[in-house]
C-alpha cells in the first residue's frame, strides 16, 4: 500500500482555473499597456472564432512556421499553459496583434478558446510597439538579418533608434551600423555603382559608405568590385583614404590599391596554373626531341632508365586523359 501511495503522490494535480488564469497573464505586457495609456481587459477563455484570421496574419512580424504550430499544438494537448494572446478590437475588426502561432495551434487541435488580452488601439505606432513586444517575449528567435529588416521597417515609420534597438533586440552599435549600411546602399544606387554592390559583405559596404566625397566613393566602390577585394583589404584602403588631405591623393591611393590587387591576383593565378604551364613546357621539349639524334648518344644503362621513365609518363598521361 505504501508503494502505491508513493507513486500516487508523484502524479501532478490538475491546476485550478484561477491558477491557469494566473499563469497565462503577462505582467510585462500589462505594464506596457499602462505605460502606453491603453485600456485593456483580460479574458481567460476568449472565443477564437471571433478573430479575422487573414487580417491577423498581416500583423505578423514573421511568417507562420508549421513546425512551431505543430509543437505548440502538441504542448497544448499535453496541458501546457501558454501566455495570453493579444487581440485588438478597433476598427470593427478583431485581429491578433500577438500570438498568431498560439491561435493557429489551438485551431489545429479544435480548441476554440484561449486566454487573451483585449485592447482597442488604432494608432499604428502603438500597435507596432505592442506587436513587437509580444513577439520579442513569446515569438520565435530571429536571426540578425531578420531583426535588421524589422528595424529598417520601424525606422521608416518614425521610431527612434534607441526604441527600435530595444524592440528588435539589437545593440545600439549594431543598429547604427545597419543604418549606415542602408544609407551606403541608397547612395551606391543613386550614383549608379550597379547591382553588384549588394554582393559585397555588409562590413565592406559600411566602411566604403564612410567615404565622404561621392566621386571618391564611386571610384573606390568600383575598384573594390573589380579587384574582388577582401573585407580586410577594404578596411585598410578606407583607413588609408582617411589619412589623405586631398581628393587627388585619395584617387591616387585607390589606383595604387587597384594595381596591387591586380598584381596579387595575377600571382595567385600563376600559382594555380603552375602545373599546367610546366606540363606545356614538357610537351614542347618532347615534340622538339629528335629520337634518332638522342638514342645513339645513350649507353645501355641510360636507355634502360629512359624506357622506364617513358612507361611511367605514359601511365601518368593516361590518368590525366581519364580525368579530362
């Protein structure tokens, strides 16, 4: 009997309705609502069929991921409690501002209700703040490129850099660099550097964008592209340009860097082509060799060595032929 009791004691009890309600609430979101002056209410069992699904997906900061929805659905069936979704009831539509993955997962297992925060907000900036805050806390982890794309969207809507950095989870320094890269991209497009500009690493575009004179910027960008300079080489070039006092000196430095990069590339090419060049030279020597003049000068031992070397060369040439 004691053993049965011990096992029974380890079985978790079902949480009460009040406990489930408490787990679903998010203190940080409630504080944000208060900070923004947003009227809100909490419904522990909001009816999901009231939601305009298509309009809700337009609010998503990231596309829906089926794997995530399936995982959430399995967790819900197991009894896991998820944070409340955020629902906006303004403009005559009921849309999900935060929690599209959670809402879709619930629908997938035919669950018609979820805990939800209900707000009525029409201001676009406030909607963005709430959407990004919910996604930052409960959404999928985003890579830097995705965060930077979101940051660019928010900056374009008038948010300041400090607020954007907080919302998308980036440092101020990384965001400032991203803004500088974006400005360099626009500048390169305006000057007509070409689409190849975007093939350069972000670091190279950022460094080149720090060149103040448009003419020098254009020549430097075209030189970097033509010479296929590495990020380290671009960094050294821009650093040298920063020490020049005249535009003419800067252009001379770029020309010198181009010549150096071209010579370095030619040297690499020659090293890569070395075996082929040597083989061509060997073919030329063999073609010019007169066997009737060569063989009389050889003693029996040299002839034996030559026959063996010729047989080895024939086998090697066969392997080369097969590889071709």
